[in-house]
C-alpha cells in the first residue's frame, strides 16, 4: 500500500493508524480525483484539436487538397469516383460536379456531394481521406468537378463518362514505377499523356512504390502524376511492393490502398478492392492480384469470363505468366490462371514485376501454331533488371523506360509500346472478323 501512495506523489505517514474502511475510502477519493483529471485533460485535448482544426480550415488554400485521383468504382457510363486527402480534418468535405460547357459559368449549376471521410495514421502524422462517387451521370458526357470544404476549393478538373456504344477509344498501360518515382517516373506518365491526350483510363500494373507504407513514396507518386491522376481515371493493380510481411509469412496490403483508391468491392477478405472487373465500351478489363489466393481467383474468373458479352477481354496482373527476367518463375499462375485465359479466349494480358520489356504468346508447340492471349511485361520506372534470354519472347528489351498506348475499335485492337523519348519500340494489331 505504501508503494501505491508513493507513486501518487506523497507518503502516507499516518497510514498505520487508519482503519481498513478509511483506507479504502481514501483510495477511492484519490482514484476519482485522478480519473476526473484524466478525463478533463482528454476533453481539453479534444477541444484543443477541434480549435486547431477549425483554425486550420480558416487558413486552407486550394493547394491543401492533395492526392486527388479518379478511379472506376462502378459502371463508368453513369458513375465516377474521386478521392483526395488533407492534412487536417475538414469541417465538411464536399465535391461539386457540373456539366462542362465552353462558358466559364458552367459552375453555377453544380451539384454538391458530401464526402465520406476516414483518417489514417501515417509516418508523417494523421492524414484525412475523402471520397465521393458521383452517380446518375449521363453517358459519354464531359463533366467538371472540384473538391473542397464548402468555402475553399481545388481547381476545376474534367472527365468524360464512358459511352453506351462500342465507340473507339484508347487507354494507357504502365509497368512498375517503384523507384525514384518523382524524379524519373514522372517523365514517363507525362510523356504517355502527351502521346495519348484523350486516353480514357490508365492501368498501373503494380509496384507503384517500393515501400508500401511510406507516406513520402506515395506522396512522390501522386506529385509525379499531378493533375493527370485527377483527369484520367486510374486502374491500379496490387503488386508485391504494395504488400508488407507481418510475421508468419502473411502479407498485409498497404494501409494506404483502400484509403486512396475507391475501387469495386469483392466478398473476399484477402482480395477485396484488389480484384475487380470493369466494362468499358466493349472491353472487359479484369484486374487480378497475383500475390495471394491464386486458386480462388481462378474460380472467380470462371464466373466473370463465362458471363462476358464484351468484344474484347484484357487481363491486368502484376506477376507475369511467363517470366522474362533472370531467376524468376511463377508456376502457380501458369497452373491455375493460364488455362482459364485460354479457355475463354482472353485477348491480352498486361503485366509488370520483371523490370524489362517482353512480348509474346508463350512457348509455341511444334509447328508454330501458338494459341492463347498475347502476354506483355513492361516497366515505366527507372529500376531495371537483365533479360534471361528465354525463347518465348517475340520482342524484348532491357534498360528502357516505356509506356504503352492501346487503341480499341469494334474489330481491331492496336498496341504500341513507346520509349519515354517518343520512339515506337514495339507494335502489333489483333483483328477480329
């Protein structure tokens, strides 16, 4: 008992003379005093944080709304998701959207959406993520939107919804960014958009950063993409560098992933918001997670591909079916995914991971009658590996930063792989009757 009182800051000299009931009463009073003081301190801290956030809201500038990004969460003909982040809790988080017209007065008819807000503890302190899914939009229509707190706003951005018809379009596919993202990957995504300014979405084939829970590296990725990410919808693929190991060999998805990317839900604890499909103007894009639950995804694909009325089918995954860099093999993908791709006549498989460029149908049987999809591996960042010289590749390269522009019409899929300095390195077409 003496030790307890000493910890509280005084010595009970008269303690031996007190009766047991008196001792218990004294302890109860002391406990009540300290509990009340603790609660009061907690309330004061909350009030202080609220005052601080309110003051910060008054001092917000348009640059306070960061990491603004479009993703495809539901039907891209009639919806569009946007997410952004702030360093302080907003009094209210709002996005406005309006039909975009040549007249600068278009904003007068803007509709307000209240955002869903979540907070994330990062290695740079608390960050607040805000997300809105614009709904009931008109197909094949240009909209303008901005985000803010009702008083202070970002600049206006624009996007176009998907068409209800089989209308020609192009999209961009990027391999791993991962290293020196702001310094060197930035030139790739910018060159891609200069080459294909009307691209309708961008597929990022995983390993967008090197360390999955580094705020600095994700900030580099968003700064490198800048307004591009806020104007062209993004289709992110989870790579192995979007995961960290948390003991017993279990992989844990980056804590940033679900906060910053609004993506379709999946009723699977390990695969939710990393495995999904999007239908866009006659193309079904299927995003897979090559890090885990490979067999589960093969079963899921059976359902998604057997109920597919689209003209074209494209798979995006991080690890390649056929490796092209040295000392790399992905047998589970070959065993479980490749047969499904071939069964349902997938047209194109877009991949990353190997930090080289490779394109081909895989090893062909004798007689050269190759079947199955065309497999592509590419890299957009500066991290480079050596080719292994396997003979499945029709075109290959190392030590080159590349981006890909893929154009789709009803009967033709045209593919170009272009160096960051603008030279076409590889090209082919798939033609359907």
